[in-house]
C-alpha cells in the first residue's frame, strides 16, 4: 500500500517497510492504513520521521495507531471524516411512498438522499467533499460500496472517529 505497487521503489531500503509491518502489530487494518499514510512521502528522511512518530505510539491501542492517519488529514477533510463516522455509517431511511421496493433499492434511495444532503452541507461549510472523499478512500479510512451505494468503514475506524467527535464535544464544552 505504501508504494502503490508490489515492491518498494528503487533505492528504498526494505528495512523501512519491515519496520512498518512490525509496528502494525500483525493487524492488517493498521498495515493498510499505515501503508496509505506513507504513500505520499517522497524522501527516505520523511519516511524515517513518520516512522518515528508511528513507533512512539506503537504501545498504544489500535485507535491511537489509526488516529495518526486521521491527524494527517487537513482541517477541511477531518470534519467530513467525522460526519461519515458519526452519521453516515449504518444510517437508513424508510420512505412511506406506497411503492413496493426491494431492500437494495431503499438503500440506493437513502444513499442519494444522504449523499446529496451531506454534499450540500459540506459545500455550504466551504469544505471540498469531492476531494475529501477521494482522499479518505485512498487512505483506506472509508470505502464506497457501489452495489448498495453506501459509505463503509471498518468498525475500528468508525469507533475511532466517534471517539474523536466525543472528545471534541467535551473539550469545547
């Protein structure tokens, strides 16, 4: 994931990759998220610096490890991630239309409503939802189920996002 190809870039030492694998603690989700975190880095020095940050937090729980990827988002993308984690995962709408619809049709209709309102809300807040969603997907913080037209997120990432939101509410109060 870090190199967006099966092998490290030429000139890159394999031990950096091996250290990231070790720090991920055998948790595939962490490895996927860490890989995406390192994918933007161009120099070995930057890799080593980011690796040190990850190593400092390796003794902490999974949420802290995953939060490093959240922290790497800019201030206009973080609220979009938090909105998805708190409000758009597992949210369904039931329409009283009198139509006979299959469950997946309801989900697609709910997705359209959710996406349209969410996009308008984010754009009205001067955020850039199109780029934010693309970056969240690239960093493996979210995925979009094309078949059902829904946002998806690993439970650990969703819980991390909800914990961040909770702490922000208490911090501001």
